[in-house]
C-alpha cells in the first residue's frame, strides 16, 4: 500500500526546474531511500512531502488525501522530520526538547513520558540525559534526541534528510542499527535522503535514484543493484566500496 503519492509533480525555483514530472508512490512500513548527487532535488522532494514546499505543478497525496495547505500543521504532526544538525532548541533540556510536541498537542503527560522513556531506551540514551542541554551532548547524542523528538507522536511517516551526514562512521553505524530496530518494533513509512550509497544499501527496502530532478530508477534495492536501468545508475553504483 502506498502512503504517499506523487502525480506529475514538478517544482521550479525562480523558473529553474528542481523536479520534473515525478510520479511515484511510497510504500507504507518500508524504508525508501532517495539517493542522488548534490542538487538533484532530494531535499525539495522531501519538503514537498511534508508540505513545507507547495509544488509548482502536480498532485501530492499523503495519507490517502491531497495535501491541504491551509491545515498543513495538523498533517505535519503525523510526519516526523529530522535533518542534519537536529534543530534542537539550545535553551531547552533533552526532556523538554523531546516532549515539546506532546505538550503543544496537550497529549497526556504520562502518555508522553512513557513514550519518551521507551524511545530514549530504543536509541540507547540513558535516562540521566533528560536534564542535559544540547550543548552538553555529542553530535551522535544530539542526533538521537532529534530522532526521539521526531518520533514522540508516533507519526506514520518519518522523513530524514541527510540526518546522519555529520557523524563518524562508528556512531553512524550505531544509529543505523537503532533505526532498523525501531522500524522492527514500530514499522512506519521512512523516507531517507542521502548521498551515501553505503548508507542507502544498508537501510533501504526501496531505492529511488534522482538526477537533475528526474527519477533515474525506482524499485526494490536488489532490483536497482542487480538491474540498473541506465548508464547513470550503473555509474552511480560504481561508487560502492566492495
Ligand atoms: N530555496 C531555494 N531557492 C532557489 N533555488 C533552490 C532553493 N532550494 C533549492 N534550490 C535549487 O534546487 C535544486 C535542488 O536543490 P535540493 O536542495 O533539492 O537538492 P539536494 O539533492 O537536496 O542537494 P544536496 O545533496 O546538496 O542537499 C538545486 O539546483 C538548488 O540550487
Ligand atoms: Mg539536500
């Protein structure tokens, strides 16, 4: 089942095409990785999914209905979003950063707290971190807090834009494992943007290769790997280390 649908979606910035006539669906409960070079349109695509950008043309459906831009904040509560640098509030401690959305939406305090504890343990953050401030955390710890914050309302969709790009390999590998574990425990549609092929191959169920705002190939990871649809995808896959 597709939880997100694009139909002939194009986007231009100042008349210049960033995405051209994209039609595709994003499968529920799977990890879809969007990969492509810098400037290929990955972040634009993600921001169209959560309504931060209204496309110049085309139809976007999320949760089986066209995005309604006049009530977009309500929809966005159901879409977790995590970017590099995490966007944590520096003047709030870890607890308040994560619990923020629960408070805004007046979710019961004990519901928020139970979920917060569960999420922190899933990403291996000790309870003692709750009273710490972002500046007291390493980059990896901050990224983990960012994931907990995005997941506090248990959103059916989770978008990640190069969220792990600034981390060292060991930390990135740990967080990858935590994300996969979380996906096992509470599956959702994850759309992850990266330019790191190894990350894509490790995490993806489905892979979309973007270049110059056009889909070069989209399908099961194995299908893309074993059956690259054109020279661009073939060359792109050559970056693989092994
Ligand atoms: N706010 C904006 N105003 C004008 N042009 C933009 C804007 N945002 C992106 N672009 C342009 O649109 C194209 C796609 O940008 P986008 O950020 O979606 O690419 P990306 O694949 O995420 O790149 P990266 O890997 O570097 O993050 C680029 O040519 C970029 O310069
Ligand atoms: Mg980007």
